[in-house]
């Protein structure tokens, strides 16, 4: 008796960041696109809550109650007056500490899996509320597709997408801490006015039209200078992807994964091949988006 949920990575096609708020967070205009790199989260009844993980860089994933998957099980159990006694197993394929919301994906996956296993019958709105409590990116991991995230990124407005976009992702040799990148953003912004974050109309139109060239001209990431300041070698990866013909190259979220938008699958494979031999990254993956959010693959056995 277990439930397995597949949950996708994300790329930020726009990440506009406002000034630091009194609570330490930043207001965002965060245009998310779910892409076809997936973690799978399986929950099984157990005597106590425990987390295991396998896959690339699994040794970097915390296995205690700080893990977002564990926190999701605890949060849902608490709402329904039960103990979070499950074994959560994470099969990793989303880069760890890579700016693609791998931890958030695991939180959303565990939440949906526990809801199905326990038969809590939580509404979509309640699940999204718990997701927002867990972290800014967790609601989008549940929803998938494409969405504009406002507030600190947790308030979602679904977006229309008129086609499939082809991406190449280059994984860096080490991770970057999201809080550290935001701190560097604040340091770099010191002494200047930071504009209110607003979604780009040309970018939203390009998504709606399914126009890769128009989207390539509109993508942006306000955290990219901070990520490059902390990890200067990423500039070489970005340059290698552009030299290989990618119309757009940017740091994904807080990094250090770099994302390259291409026109079609053949172009994506060509860019991926060039990056693999460039010596500027650890691994390369090709993926398309948008894709669905957290999805139950293996339902609980009926009793």
C-alpha cells in the first residue's frame, strides 16, 4: 500500500525581484514554466516518519524533518489530527540546489501523495494553502503548467501557453544557496531604487503565442547578476550555450543551473551536445515545457 507522485522541475522565464520587505522576503513577478525533469515521491505507511532519497546528488538532500517532503507530511497530518507515520522515498532527477525547485517539488509531491494515501479529501485550495506555508515555490510545483507568481511567488495566476518550448539545462559543479543569492541581490542593490516587480507583457504574449523567438527576446532574471557574482564561472556556461546557437541563455531562478531556450528539438540536441564538450558544466539535460504539475502515478491499494 503506497502512493507515488511524479512532480516536475521549473524554469523561471521571468524573475522580477523587488526590494527586501520588512519580513525579509521580496515581492516577485515570477513567471514559472514547468519542464519535463521529474522527481518521484513515494509514501508508504510506517511506524514513524522517515525520509530516504536516491538519484543524482542524493547525498546532498537532508533526510531529517527539515526536508520539505517531511514537512509536508507533518503539515497535512497536523490538520487532520493524525500522526505523520510514513516512509517518504524521493527518487531524484531534478538538480539539487540548482534553482529548479527540486526541494519544493518534493514537498508538493509528498503532500499530494499523503493526501491520497490517507484519503484526507483535502480541497485543492487547502493543499495550495499548505504549499504556500511550506515555501514560495511549492504551490507552483503542485499546479504545474505555466503561471505568474506574485507576492513572494506563492500567489499564482495560471497563464495561457500556445505551444511547447524546448529547453537545455546545464548543471553546475556545485550548488548555490537561494538565501545567499537573495542576500547578494540585496548587497548589489544597496543605495539604488529597486522598481516594483511587474510581469513583462511581451513575455506573456510570447508564451500565449507559443513563439520561441519572441520568448527568447523577453526572458529575464533579476537574480542572475547575484548568481554570477557568487559563481562567476557560470558566465562561461552561458557563453558556450549562446555560441552553440541558443537564442536565449539565463540562470534558472537562483541558480546555478543555466537554461537555454531553443527553437525545436534538433536545436536543443545541438546545443546540448556543444555544452557537453565545452568543459563548462557537469551534466546537460534536454526537456520541454509546459508539463503538468504533481500527478499521482500509483494510487493507494484499496482496502
